[in-house]
């Protein structure tokens, strides 16, 4: 009820302005007694995935805290794990504003942020300052002006920078807002990238004396043949996990709504069905060889259970969290037997 009233006020203002205000508030209060304003106790429902022990299987998806500035605040909210980023080697402003659009009639958001972030060095500094003891995923990408043929250099650069500070690393090759990025999901380009990253992971594991798992985040806009091809490539390169899915380019469910034709990635309820379908296809193709983190349209405990039933071992929330508030985390955890 309390969050519903806050949301009603927030939704009267520009989406990105409110996002920035929220990030500033969380950054200022996360490690102070003022976090009692939003802190909540969440039941312990431990699960082990990728060799990592998670206190509960509900995570924050990448994109909300791109620069790792609010880790302590999201810890206070009760997330079982937090994923920050997407981060790139160099700072970049992202696409021109406006670039976030709410579609409240559909419980959805369209964004075309374009990996706006302060660069990997800034993020690492924030992680060190946070002294967070929980499960932290760091999501890495490439700079917009890096040619596609040199993409792996950006990913390797970021992996080297974050390796000693991450519990796991996510390779984002599925954002629709960086030109050419999604082409890395296919065929030889994917195999070359994953092979290079696996070799780097092996080298870094020896250097730091610890193994940090690597997951790959894929798009929902894939047919079954493409899902099967990606699954085989993940298996062949001994990747540790897969996150399904990112935002969609499809507009069939929102084209009639205000802002429904805006360019960018669509998240929230409209992507739920396709995300779950991809998870089910992945689960069949992977045959338990690596775990799946399910994300896309989760707005309730029941929605999370659909992802688990389809084959996910963990779930992440973003748009559902914006629409439902902190209670969503508790609802999902309480729905788990």
C-alpha cells in the first residue's frame, strides 16, 4: 500500500529523472540507518547454483544499478543476489534522451539506454567501498564505438578488471540498444567470443587462486533452432550458466499503447511468455549441463514459479520490481516450497 502510493507520485514524472533520483537516494542511504525506510526481512531459502551458495533465489537484474552505487541498499531490500552493470571498458553517455518510457497499461517499460555507465574502473571502486559479503554478479559489455570484430577485447578487458571483485560475471550479448551486439549470439562469432573468454577465465582463476563462474545473457527474440545452437555453444565452451532473457524488440502486445512504438528493448509483462518459452527450450537443449537464471516479466510469486517450472534455478526481477515494489521479493521467496 505504501509503495503503491509512492509509485503513483513517481509515475507523474519523467522515468529517467525518477530513476536517477532513486539511485541517488539509495546511494546516500544504503549504508546508513536511513535504510530502515525500505529494509525488509526475507526468509532464508538457500540454493546452490554454479557452485555458489545463494541465501535465496531472487536476484536483482542488471541495468537498475549500472555503476554499482547502491549495492548496500539492494542488500537491505533482501535480494538473494545482486547483479550490477552493464559496464563497459570506458565511460559512455548512452543514447540521446528521452530513452525510458513507461507503459503502465501493460506493466511494461521500453528503454534504449545504450549502456550508459561511468566505466569499469568506477564500478570496481564502488564495489570495493561497499564491502558487500553477498552474491554479486557483474554484467560486462562492449563500448558502442568498438568494432564488432574487436568486441572480445572489450569483454576481456572488463573481465580482467572485475574478476577479483565478482561472485560471477555475466557476458551481455543480448541488449538491443548497442548496434551489432546481438550478432554475437550466433555461430562462429559466439564460439570465438566464448572460447576467448573461457581461456581468459582459466588464466584469471590461476592468477587469483579462485574460480569465478561466467554466465551468458541471451535475448528472447530467438527461434528454437537458434536457442539450440546457442545451448550447444555454451556446452562446448564449458560456460557456467545462462541468463534468459533480456528485453524484446517485439511490439505486438503494446503497439496500440502510448509509447508502444518507441525504439528500444521492451521489458515487463509483455515479454513474460516468450522468456518462459526460451527457458523451456534451453532447459531441454542443455539437459542439465548448466543452470538457467530466468528473467522476464516476473511480477508475482506465481510468475517466478512459471520460470522455475520451465527450468530456471534462479530468477531475477527488474520491471516487476519497479511496478510491484519491495514486496515482490518476499512474495517470490514465500512462494517457494
